[in-house]
C-alpha cells in the first residue's frame, strides 16, 4: 500500500478501463503487486463507509490549511492597523458620513469576523473527526473489528455510534461549506469597502500595481480585480451551499447516490478560498493609505453627537439636546456656514453652549473620548491590537 500511495503522490498511478472507481482501482493495483491476497482489502468494508471516511479525512487535512490562510490575512490587517493607530477616517452608516473613527479601528473590524471564522472551523473538528469506517454498507459488520483503534490509527477522535447514520451523515460537509461560505461573505464585505474607498471619489486608498489590472481600452484605469473577483466568488459559494442543503433535505435513510453531489461544492469552496486568501493578504499588506483625503472627508456635522452628549452632561435630557442640535444645524445651513464658524452668540441663542464647545470640533478629540472597551480611541485600539496579536500567536 505504501508503494501505491507513492504512485498517487508522484502522479504515476495508472487507471485501467475496467476500474469501476477509486476503490476497485486500488484493489486491482494491489493485486498486481502482491497477488490474490489483495482481495482481502475490502473485507468488512463498503464503498459507503469508505467514501464517508475519505471525505472526512480530506476535510481534516484541508480545513487547517484554510485556517492558516485566514490567519495570514488577519496578520496583514493587524500590520496596517499598527501603522495607522491615529489615522482618522470618516465612519459611515447607510453610506452617509456619521462619526470620525481611527483607520486602525476600521481595519480591525474585519479582523474579528475572520477570527470567528477560524473558531468555527476549529470547533467543527469534534464533529468532523468521527470515523465511519467499519459501518459497512448500512448495518455494520459481522467481523470483530476494533473500530475505536482503527479510528485512532486514522487520526480520528472516535468511531461513529450508529452505522445507519454514519454512512448517510453529511452534516460535516454542510457545516464546512457553511463556514467557508460565511468566511467568503466576510471577505466580500472587505472587498467592497476597499473597492469603494479606492475610487477617485473617495481616494482613501491606493492599490499596489501588483494587485490591480489595467483597462484594455482606457490607459488611465487601475481596476481592483482581486477584490471584485472576491465578491463574485462569494455568490457562487452561496449558491453551492444552497444546492447542497437542497440535496440533503429529503434523502431516505442511509446511503443514496444523491450524496455524490456532496464533494464538488466543498472541494470548490476550499480551492476558492485558498486561491483568494493569499492574494487578499498581499493586497491588504501593500495598501497605500491617503490620510489627507480621509481627514478632509470629516466635517463639522460629524461631531454633533458629541455636542449632544455635551448638553446631556449639563443635565439636559438627551431627546431635548438632540432637538437643540438640530436647530443649530439648520441655522448653519441657512447661513451657509460650517458649524465651527457659527458665532457663539448664535449657539447661545439656542441653548446653554459655552466657548469650550469649539474643542468638540476637533476630530482627534472626538475619537479620543471613545476610550471604552471596543471603542475607536487610540488607547482602546491598542487594547484591541494586543488581543489580536495574542490570538495570532
């Protein structure tokens, strides 16, 4: 068997026209090497339990590779965050300017979904590492197989408890495909943000030439193909997950040929992520940041939430403070005047504002005040970075 394994590893294994499948091919080749004794290879086994075992083995080897690739992208995000601890960026809700944040905080907002992806992949190992071998076609075997010992020799945590369930169970495939698809959704969200922020209209980022392509017609173009392809592939994975779940939804008990549809979407999902993740890591690591464009996109109106809190600290109910700031904003709009340049007398005509309100128009001050755990201040982000780096280690 070692010789046959080597043939597969070197791409030298030759299939014969009479081989029904991979199992009969291996048995036929073993017979060529050792003679009739090879006929014992299938003893106590069915293709049903062998296929389920092989599929689980493949995932047990493949998912750690995906985990390592996700980790590399996380490291790229951390690298950029460390370089931009105090860089200011406008934060958005509904794609409307909302409040100033730090770029490091924004970058780390993509680190944590990826961390959850890694945790999901790790958690499902306890359900994946269950060995079906020895279940036979569906009813088990009459042979006194030491299934627990066999499971351990193959790297599993335990042998399956029920032969009917073990040959038909594809929960592990659906769970893996879900985890991989959800990871791709997180990658797609990152991709969309980078595509948007690297447009001329925003100009917050510039992509490295190594991760962009030019136009076949327009010489000025620098297209973010890596990120667009990431978005596109996500749609394909979502469709594959839906397809697999539909295949599984009403199967009779034990093995059915429908289950041949289980592998292609999972194989493709792993291949897709393993092609996307290293490229995204490189693209994020080489991202060029334009702090001046980001700072210029922060306007006075984004600090009005802080001024609402300013009034609340003076004892004014929040809802009333909110209304007072609305009046100030309307007044400044009527006068075509930035809030920070509106005369203090106008402010005081509306509410109990004092000269110190001008300090609230400093975006760095706004960011610094949000120092609670999980906030965007440099001190809070430093705590995030320490935690993130500890997880990467």
